[in-house]
C-alpha cells in the first residue's frame, strides 16, 4: 500500500535562518522540494531510531521501523549516517544510558 503525507510547515527565528543557509548552499544545484524531502527523511529516521531505543515505539512495530529505515537508506547518501544513528541509539539503550520502557 502506498503511503502519502503532505506536510506544510513555517519556520521562524533560528530555524528559518538555518534553512536559508541550506537553500543558499544547496539551492544552486538542488530543487527546494528535494532539499525539504531530504531534511524531513533524515529527521524522521533519527527521531524514530531514538524513540525505538527509548521504548516509545511499541516492540511489535520496531522491526518494521528498522526495515523501513533500511529501505529509505538505500536511496540516500545518508545511508552510513542512518547506520551510525541506529548503532548509537541501540548502544545507548543497551548501556543503560537511557531508560527503556518496561
């Protein structure tokens, strides 16, 4: 089944300033829509890996989250970063640095 989400957001202050820097730097060679998608995908992956490690994502959904992250990573230059993020959060959870939900 195809999942589609349309997201609209307004940035202000420091976040807007950083976004302008991003557009200036990448906008010469990359369309804003591609930049937005990359930023959103990267943020989603990092947050879901963190939430999984924290135990916020139900155990029965974690496998699908990891499989989806792997599918996304196959189509992005961020593949190694995603792998490092997953390793980081798994290590944090395993080391007891973060408290997992029982």
